[in-house]
């Protein structure tokens, strides 16, 4: 990779560090304050809302990355994407509100689900706007807007520290970062691009890219099941405290997964604009992504337990740091999965990424049912690593074949 590519990649990683570092610190504070059992309720609410989050995403961030990369100066295209976001929002809000009402007030589950949904709703909006900026290669504007995330979290953190809310209040505060980031990204767009188009042309745009949208939503449904089934398996076989211990560690480690997402979206337009020497370009991209994954995994394995021991003082979290080395392996595999996904997005074959998660999910459930009753959260880590190895190996093989076989520039 040339110096300009490395500089751009560095700016992208700094951008991710600003936002995700703030989110990680905030969740650490909330988990430590609530304790393992009540933080388990937070994790279960997030896991439940994550099952609806594909409706909030609606495949629009992937469509933005693909279409805007092909036409970065098209102002009307960006406004139509925002219009589609406005049109799709009720698809997420209506079932979320109904589910929260049906969940009732038992254990505060109805409210926790609603506020967890607010977190995912704002996150999906910020994802769309971020992909528009990245597809236009406007790393400077994105980095400046990122500062809104820690500022929003800081205000919520002070409120949490002072008022010490329960799970519902903690989730509502957690949504402050994505909400602030959404508005900051919107302001980072040129003023002419901020007003959504709300005419029949947005339906034409959706119809012309329905394959990408449908595949993206199907992929997210698969990811939601594969990544959040951990919470339900642990609650069933080991109880809510184990859920809290597991996700306290997972949130600490998987914050690094957003570096992987940022790097893959940065590499995406460069890989798919490549006209020759495809193998060389792919090898360099894999090398860059793998190097970052190894660094992140090593940090999780060696520095993670130290950080965890310093931050988490609640009695329920004692001993949970032993999960971190295994989660470091999960982080490396997640890092590489983002690269395979970006390749398949460019080839309009997101369905492959969704399909490989089916055997991976089946393996996780089967192994979890066998390992969790005896080993608790440790058994869940082992099941997750084997599951990701299976899905990652299949995804890598199919993505590389697809990239090297079909030689084509970016398509709108």
C-alpha cells in the first residue's frame, strides 16, 4: 500500500478510535455500576433489539457504500438515500414499540427493549451517513464529526454517575452517543445534501437496487442471530449473571471490531476500482486487515485482563477476565470477516455472507448446549470460536473466488 493509502487508513482508524473508545468506556462504567446480574438484563435487551435492528439498517449503509463510491459527486443520490431512510424508519419503530408493550413491565423488560431499540435506531442512521462520507473519501469531515460521540457520551456519563439509574436509564444514556453522532454526520454533509428527497424517485432507487437491499437485510438477520444467540443460550443454561459477565468482556474486546469495519469500508472502493493485478491488490488488503486483526487480538489477550481488572470492581465480574484471550481469537476472526463482507458487497453477493452463517449458527447452538451447562461463559467462548472458524473459512474461500473470478469496476 502506498503512503497515501496508509495515511487514509490511519485517519479512518483514528476516527473509529474516537467514537468506539468512548462507547467502550461508557459501557464499562455502566456494567461496573449495575453489577453482573442487572447488566445481564441490559445485554439481553440489546440482544433482543438486535434481532429487529436489520429493519433499522434496511440495507442502506451497504447500498450507500456501493452506489456513492461509484458516483461520489452525485448530490441527488445522497439525498435519495436519506429519503429512503426516512421511508424505512417506521418498519423498525412499529414492531419495536409493539414488542416492548407486549413484553410488559416484568423486570423492566418492556422499557429496556424500547431504549435498546433507540440505541440501534440511531446507530443505523449514523452508519448510513458515515458510509456516504467514506464512499466520498472525506475522512477529515468524518473524523471531525466523530468528536460528537464522546461529547454525547460524556454528558450521559455524568448523568449516570450522578443519578445511578437502573438498566432502562443506562440504555437510554447509552443511546446518547449514536444520537449525537447522527446529527454530527448530517452536519458534516454539504448543506445541499442534507434534505431528503421524498418523491417517487426514491422508490425507483430502491427497486433498482432491491437485490442489494434484500441481501443486506438477510445478512443482518443472520448476523443478529449468530452474534446475539449467545445471550439467550447463556441465560437458559447458566443464568443472567453469566450473561452479564460474558458481555462485559465481549463489549471490551469487540469494540475493536469497529476498527475492522472501518478499515474494510476504507479498502472497499480501492479494491473494487482495481482493473488489473487483482491478486496483488487483494493480498495487500488481506495483509493490512490481518495485521490489524493480530494486533487487536494480542491487545485483547495480554492487555485486556489488566484493563478488565482495573475497571471492574463489582464482585460478580471477578474471574471473568479469563474469557478475554479466547475473545481475542474471536476478534481476529471478526476482523477478517469484515473484509470478506466488503468484497461480497462489491460483487452483489451478500447472500453468500448470509448463507455461510447458517452452519456457523447451527454449530454455535449445538456446541453451546453441550459446553455451557458445565463451563458457563467459558463454554460459550469455545463454541463461538469454533463457529466463527467455520463461517470465516467458508466466507474467505467464497469471497476470494468471487473477487478474482469477476473482473469489473464499481457498479452503481
